């Protein structure tokens, strides 16, 4: 059974928060555009943290039978976009988030309040292995 768009957005926000993403925000853009219903936005402390958050979103979403239709941003990028159709996840470095300022661009969007029941993972956010992976 397919999840409703808001449930998808809330699940993606939980996936972000499980990996200790910062300033997670859900914007309802359904009345402002026709291509998606929600933006879920966050930032990480570093490019490595951005990678870890994006990977965790994909794993967390896949556990819930959600697969991205499209992904933009390579490893080490300052901005990763995961397109789940009705929900688009944006994971930035803090500098990129400040520069692109999606919250200001979409200031007419309703902000959806959310809480997470999940505890963050205890895995490190910075590389620990010789290949640069956490």
C-alpha cells in the first residue's frame, strides 16, 4: 500500500533525524507547484555528514518501500536531492543551505510540525575507515 505524501515526508524527516541532520524542516508546497507536495530540508556539519544523511534517508525509505525516482549530487557534494515524487528531500551543507535559502524562496509554503520517536544512530558522522566511509 502506497504511503500518503505527508506520511512519506514525515518518514523522510525521521530518516534525516536518525542520522543527526540539523534543522530538519518540512514545507508543504502542494499549493505552490504541481510537481511535488512536500520539501523536506536539512543540513549536515560537513560534506561527509551530508553523504551519510542522504544514504540513511535512502536506506530508511527503502525499508518503507519507497525508492527515489531521481537523485542529484555525488559523494562529497554540498547539496544532495532525493526525489520521491510527492516528496523531495534536500540535504545541504550549512553553507549551501544558507546560499540557496529554499526556506526564503518558498516562504509562502506552510511549515509542517513534526516530531521523531526515533533515537539518533550512534554511528560516527565523520570518516573512520581508510576509504573515507563512516
